């Protein structure tokens, strides 16, 4: 019998990086992929060399898997992700997260560039995700369920692990940075939200909005893997500032905060691996 797409991908990664299995996986969002280059003794695998792995097509997403060490702990990082708006199915969007989980990680850290909805947020803030609103109109678990991966109806009460969030708070405090906290809303994109939609999202309790992350979190929860989430507030959402929204602004802000972002992750990820 032919290997499943997930098994085939895992086998390729293990043949290319036969060292210790990673304890933590991290998905690096728009403009945040540079952190992957901080891993020691890295093995870098372009997504195109991994069977069944979807290819990133958005600027700011390098499209590469990096396995290496950080603070003496084995880590695997995804430099970039794919999105539903690129034409991928929900299952394809979630497939890379499933790959990281199947590699044996103890926890998955998801990061993204997001628009700030909370009027107390500023461009450049980092936000620990406490929960999410899936308003994208799809779910990666739709279709037949594979019981080897997880249950038909997975619980999402603690999709973002409270213990990992506390570790994130402690890491932010130790590095002297301010960490916001809030709810992340996911819409499908690729158009940015209208001012009316942002007012709706604020009424619903969202603090930040983006076009990613939630499918990966659902897949990880389905597989029983703990999750922590970090949003980089790269712009103020529509209607809050008079400036037109653009992907260039997202990249510029991510570049500006990359030092703070890297210091936080250098402290946080080894602590997650030891937890």
C-alpha cells in the first residue's frame, strides 16, 4: 500500500534531517520568517522538495522548512505558510501544521501579521492570542475524519493552551517587552476588511484580524497538540486610521519589530520545549 501524503512527507523530512525529533514547531507569518535563520546547525528544506507540501506564493513567505537548535532544544520552523485565498483547499492549508505535529512536536507556535482592531493597540505591538473567531467560512476538518489523527468532534475550549500563554507572558516580562493579549479573527481574504466589517468584529470581541492561523490551530487541536499564538500588529484595521491598507506596510512593520520578535522567541521557544 502506498504511503499516505502525510507519511510520505514525514519520511522525506526525517531522511533529510535525521537528528533529534523537534520538540516545538513554529509557523512564521508575513515578514516574520527571518527568525528561522537564527536556528543553529540548520537543515533547510524548500517546500517544493517535500512531497504533497503546498507552496507559498505570497511576498514575505520564503517557503522553506528549517530544522535546527535553539537554546539547546530541537526546533522546526516554517518560513511562510499558504492561505485559502491562494486557491488551496482548507485541508491543504492545514497540511503543513499536520506535518509539524506528526514530526512529534510537543507544542505548536503560530505567528501572523494582523490588523489591530482594539483601539488600545499600536502598530508594532505583539499580541498573545487568547482565543479566535473562525469567520473564514470554512473548516479544515470538513470531510471524512481520520481517527488516527484525531476525533470527529475535537474540543476547542482551550485551543490556545493557558499554560503556554503564561510562559509567553513570563518570556515577555523577562525580555522587557510589552505583550498585548486578545482574540484573533480569521477572514478568508484576500481583500482587506471594510470599516463596517471592522466595527462588526470589534462588537463580536475581536482584537486583531487576519487571513491565516485558524486552520492550523484547528488541525493541531484535532491532533492533540498544544498551541500558542502570537500576532504582530502590523497595521491598524480599516476605518481606524486614514491610511490605505497595503501589504507593503505589513512588511515594513514586521521588519521594524523583528529584533523584539526574535528576542521574545529566543526566550520563549526553549521554555516551551522544556515544559
